[in-house]
C-alpha cells in the first residue's frame, strides 16, 4: 500500500474539490481500508461516459486498498434527485428501477473491482422506517437549509413548483452515509449540498464526518454542456463499438486531455493529437466491449476516414427517398436515419458551408444545392460520419 501522502497525491489528480484534504489525509493515516461511498439512482438502464468519471475515481480508491460502497438508490430513485434540475423529475415504478439497477451494475463492474465493492440498496433501511421515524429524521434539517439550494431557490424565484418530496432527497441521501458509516462520499460537483447534509447527520449521530470528494462534470461532445442524454451530446457505454469510436473521434483536441484524465486517469500522451485521440477511443471501446472490438473499430475508422476508402467501408444505409431534394434536407435526414441524431437545418447549413459535407467524394459547399441522390452514393456528413444511400 502506498503511503497516505502518496495516496492523497494520486487521488487529488482530476478531482474538483475535496473537503478537506487535511481530513482525507487524517483518514488515510488510520491504517485501515476506508469506506468510500458512491450513491447512484438507476433512473435509466444505461449509463454514459460522464457518469463513469466517478466510477473511475472509485476504482482508483480500490486500487489503493480501500472499500467501495455502491449504494443503489432503489428508494431514492422513486423520488428523483433534484440536483441541478429546473423541474420535478418523473417518478418511476419500483419494478422499472430494479430492472435498471441490474443493467447498471453490469456496466459499473466493467470499471469497479467486484471483490472490493459492497453493493447495497437503500430500500433495505428506508422501507423499514415508520412515519414517526421519518418525522424525527426530518426534524434534523431546517427548511431554511433546503431553500439555500440554488436549484430550489431559482425555481421558486421563477414561480416554478418545488414539490415537498424533493426536499426529502438530501435528507435521505445523507442518512445513507450514516447507515454505511461512510468515510468518504463521492459525487459530481452538483452533489455538494447533499453530501454536506450527510456530514451533518453523521455528526449528530456521534460519528466521524465523511470527507466530501467531488469530481468534475464531464463536458459532452459539444465541448460546452455537461454530457447528457437530453442534450444528445453523450457517449453511452453500451453503444456499438463503431458508434462509440466515431463519437469519441469527434471531440475537440482541446477537450482530449480532460477525457484522458477523467476517463482513463492518465495524462494525455505526447505526439500527434490524432494518434492520441485514436488511442483514447480504442481503449474506451476495449474497456466497454473487448480488446478485439476496440482494434476492429480503429481499423474500421482508418478504412473509412484516414484512408478515405469509404466505398469499401461498412456504412449505415439511408433510403434515397428519405433525403428530399436539397443538400440541407439530405444532411438532416441522414443524421436522423443513419445515427439517430437530431441536427437542425442551421447545423446542417454550417456543415455544408465549412466544407464538411461530401457527396460521391466531392465537397458540397452551396447550401442551396440540389445535387441529385442515387442508390450506392456515399454521403459524408462530417469528420467521423458517413452513410451509404440505398
């Protein structure tokens, strides 16, 4: 095992905020494996790379000899975490949540070491609580505390509703920390308030307070907003290898160092940015699929784009009849039909005007063009995507 000081130096890398480093170092000096808590609400069956940022850091804790406690929020998911939300989340049935939880665990253990992971469901203790116990738990937190939350406050100022069940969420998440005796709780930067509530509840119980360990929110493929399915700027860990590889190749060079650090826990290698990006994409495909599929995705990409040999590549097929007659309509339809991606006509126009769109290996730069489309033609949409007309 590394010394406490060496562990702290490793763990700090890529983190957003630790409250506090001195407390964490004190805990690392205890000479025992620490309980590192990460709570997840299985509100969907699949996860994207943005969520794996915390899983990657949790695995780093495990590799240093510590115990991961993965709390599956089968109870909290029925409330829905309001953190960063501008409106109330839809409530899910318990059956849906449990089905999602099974899928989530399968994906999470592609990163985490099962031997050093304790998985618990918070319904184990909350379903046993009677109404009196819930009232007593609520009495430990003031309404003023809850209304200090930026997301609640901004919704009230806009005249939007804040449902009473949402106010319960930080209290419930905090009580999880009491139940599992967490030494450290991990989360994204939007979880600061919730994790601090956990510290307060642990203190009231006479327990050592958990360290707050926050990870950055990973920017999505647009390089601006956090990765999110609702913004369609995400890479899902269950996506097909070629699609995952292609999406990762579309990130900007400026974003690449951040992806290396947060998704692989490494510094970006020196050399040509294109080589580094290909290696990043190959390794992430290999992690969530296999080494063979990672190599195959790289070879396929080289065939399609590096070697410009699109005629012999396997490409998504798009019916000619769905394209319309003008190039703008064709690009919008090709993204939708070939990649299930939504592009506005404005987005398509920019791609055309900047020279990204090619038909039959010829650039189409006039947004008013109606070049004619035939079965067998290859329509290239951007640096990483092309379709074959059928």
